[in-house]
């Protein structure tokens, strides 16, 4: 008799969706990316502009999260708003984000707060950015200024995708040059980050964790872009090449989470590596709006990979698909959750699944790729839930797969 494998999730498993400040708030005018987007002749297809106007509509967003039956929401705090000028902290902006935290709690939603998600205050970028002499202390100072609003917050992500961010920063050292850098289809195929950039980012994460340890009950970690680097063939040379490729671009950052309270895993697709570097996936492969291979197994493989390096509780802080076809989103997410459930059944300690993304938002240069469980009208900002929102909400409510 065929015995069906139970696919349920641990008690207290966090179910929810994720967003980032710059991608949803709108008019993040003090940030370095706003500057880049608005440079005359910028090669970006679109500027973030009003984004989803979540700076004003966050309560509506939280109602969608709670209404779906989710128990968690990951959102970002924007450094450029908290510290618009070096050393001057805006009490009004702190109050704004504290209202969001309270808004989560009053709706029974666990807030998962990200302190840095790819954007810096323009003044920080202009004064040398992450490799400037005071970068680590300056970031730690910002984290310190946020402490008063983190009371009672259990999950805090210091720096989002530090590995991908280090690759991007190494490619673009100065904000004004970003238009000149071609982004490969899969970010993990960027050149390896420069050592000094990776070292600064890792030091900033550790400094931030030290500051955050002052808040009782707060767990801090960072959220790593898991690229699922896989050897193109079984040949030893491909295996060795994959390890060598992965270390500076991913594993080094997972290793740096060894002492952390948790580690965020973010996975969308995979990249094949051969002895001579990345191998082009066959042209016939099914692809998403990002040009990435449709690979629902990504998240299961990513949590297993992370657990093979560090023994730290895992939260899936991002996983999703850019598609105009919501049926495909459900198909992808269904496959992803099966892979995740199988990893959990095999002993991987996963505490939650936060889908990327709650909203169709600004995908770093364009609004064309749609990752959202909820569509957003670009002019009226009216939110329209897609069937996938209720579908994932049902998984959350039952805490199992059908
Ligand atoms: C980032 C998000 C991004 C998503 C899809 C991750 O790299 O954290 O900001 O929108 O993947 O590209």
C-alpha cells in the first residue's frame, strides 16, 4: 500500500509574505538608489517613484496579510528616512515604523524587520559607502538608533542578501556608475565580490548583532541569497569548480552566520557551474519573467545547503516567482513547499516561510516582473489580491500541504 508522506509543518511555523522598504514605500528620496534612478540618462527602465505607496498604505497591507491568515510579515526600515543627515535621527520616522510594528502585533502578526535592504542614505554612499573608513561604526550607530522601537520584536534581519550586495557593490563602487554595469540574468553569476567589500559587510553584520543583543528576546540574523550553485556534471572538476565559485559568493556569508540566532534563506532558482565557470542552461528550459529557470526545488535545496554549513535555525525569508500567470505562481509555490516540507521531515530546522512578495512592487529598475500575491494599480495604488494569496493563506491556516 502506498503510504502518503505527511507534509505538515512544525507547530508555531511562521507563514507570511515579505516586502522591502525601497520597493514598496515610494519616494525614498534620501537614498542612494533614488539618486541612481533619477540620474539623467539612467539606463534603468523605470524609477521607483511612488512604488506601492506603502509608506502611507501600510495598514492596508497588514490587513491583507492578516486577512489571508498569515502569521508573519517581513518588512524593511529605511535607513535614509531614520537618519536623513549623519547623526541626526528622525523621531517622527522612528514613530512611523513603531506604528507598523504595533500594527502587526495588534493583528496577531509576527513582525520580521529588515534593517538594510540594498539602499543606503545618499550621504553614506557619498562619503565612501561600505568601504569608507567609518562604515561599520556608522551602520552600528544607525542600528543603535533603531533600538528603542524594537522592543518586543522577535526577528530582526540586519543586512539583506549581503552576498549579492557585495557582488553588486564590488561591481559598482560609486553610486553614479550603476548604469554602466550589466546585470547578468542570474545574480550569482556576477564576478566574485572584492574581499574588502565582503569583509566590511560581514563586520557590519557582526557589529549590528552586538548592538541588537541589548534587546531581550530579540533574535538577529541575516538573509542570504542562496543561488543553488550546482555542478553541471558529476565530474570531479565540476564539483571542485562549484565549491570554489560558491565560497566567495555565498558560503562565506553562511559561514559568517555560525553564531547567529537564525539565518534567512532566500532562493528562487539555480545556477550550473562547470570547470570553466557558469554553464548556460539549455535554451528549452522553462523560465520566469526574470529569465531565471523555473525551479521550484530551489528553496528545499537551499535550506539543505545552508544546514550543511551551519547549525542555526532557518527562516525562509524570501521565495517566489515573477510571473504574469498566477496559476504558475501557485504551481511554483506548491513545488517549493513540498521541497521545504521534505527537508523539514529530514531534520532541517526551518521556522518559517515568507513568500516574496506580498505586492507587485519595484523590481530594482522595473515594475515589469510581478512577484506579488497582490496586484497593485500603478496609478490608484488599489490592491487586488490574486488567487495565490488565498491559496497560500489556506496552507498557513492548516499548517500543512494538501
Ligand atoms: C531581493 C528582493 C528582490 C527579489 C527578486 C531578492 O534578491 O531581496 O529585493 O526583489 O530577490 O529579485
